[in-house]
C-alpha cells in the first residue's frame, strides 16, 4: 500500500470551514489523503483542511477504516505501507496503537527512497526493486 497526500485549492464557493492553509505548499484549500494498492488503485481516501498535517490525515484515514485491519488474520504477512519523508513512522505507530493496540502486528511502515535531483528532473524515481514511478 502506498500513502500520500496532496494540498489543492478549493473553489471560491467552498465554505471557510472546509478550507485550511498548507504552509509547505502555500495552498489555501483542502488536502486529499490517498492510499493505493500496488497497482495504483484507490484503497482508502480521506479529505481534510489543507492545514492538517500528513501524519494526522493518515491517522484519521486509517482510523476511519480500522475495521479493515481488525478483520485481517494475524497469520497473513504484514501489510507494508510505503510513505514518503513527510511522515513520521514513530509518531504514526504510537497514535495508531492507541486506537488499535494490535495494529503493528498487521502493518509495517517503510519510508520510500528519496529521489536524486536528476531523477526529480526526469520526473520519476526508482523504487528499491527497480520499478519506476
């Protein structure tokens, strides 16, 4: 599973209560949090104000969908959740264990490799197995 977020501008008709300001992206609007499977198909989605941190948005998204993790048999391999460096795995682990103490027996976080400057300029990066995104 791959999780990331994106701050986007709201329409001018959106209510003030639904908007927030993301200082990192200098965007006034909302933040979309998205979890996709290894093929890129959406798994979970969640929308927040743009001012909500990536960590808090991920915690909210997984909390809303906690039944999925509760129903997963412990005998199956852990679900690897690939996250970028905008997330803090230790903070996420602590918060999620307060919501569901056995969650870390079913999931594990893995930080994605940081793309080099050349890879960023080319518009893709290479995962550890060699697949390009």
